[in-house]
């Protein structure tokens, strides 16, 4: 019997019911034959990053976060771009992980969905490369004009976007399969 992988889905948006959360929910449904996804969709619950607490007296919420990342077979980050950058909540989460190896060789899928998203997407890829996460160009996706691609019910209304998400997800599943074989 096939055992589903555990995937952590991280929503970088600070807005409730954002297009990015809709994308993660869509990917959760689309990938349910291959994985179970736990969604982390309120990054405001994490304490503000403090260098002095990265190794000693680490806040409990950060210990739990790091354990979730470590135990996950892969991570999908879906985020908007705010002022040509990644949102502060996502940056805060990633800063808590820099002094660790939780993302080292961790298969990741990176989706930037925003009005433009170009600069934020570049920055996200650079950060994930710096913390040694594993991704390929096929496991990154830039979705521009997201507001016109998700309807008010949170459904992906754009057929091209659904097709691109399906290709992205296939590549992500392959990446997690490869990582699993490498650990064996």
C-alpha cells in the first residue's frame, strides 16, 4: 500500500482568503493522491525574528515550525509580492530557519502569485537557494495577475493557470520522489 507524503504548504500572504491561499487549497486537492498537505496560513502567529534566540531559548512556536519543516517530505511556498519583495511574515519565517539545516536539501515548490511578482519571485528563489533548499525551474511558478484568475469563491477560474499548476505539481511530486529515493 502506498503511503502518502507529508507536505507543508506555507501561505506568504497577510490577507485572509487570499488568492495564494486559494492556490494552496487547489494544490492540496489536486495532489491528494500523492500527499497530505498541512497548511500554514497565518504567519502573524510567529514571533518576530531575533538573532539571539536562533539557537538558545528558541520560542516554542519556532521549535514547532522547524519540526514541521524537518518532518515534511517537501514544502510548497505560495506567496504574493509586496513592494517588489516577499512579504515580511514569510521573510520572518525564513529568517528563523537560516541558522538551521531544516531547509537543506528539502524539496520545495515555489509559487509567486501577484499582480506582477517578478522581483518577489527572484528574491524567493535566491533565499531558498541560499538556505540550500532543493528546487528546479519546473518546481517554481510565477502567476501574474492573480486577482483575475481566482473568483470570489476562491476557485481557480483561469484554465491556463489550472494547467500550469498541474504541471508544477507533477514536477514537485517527482522532486519529492527523487529526494525520498536519495534518502533510502
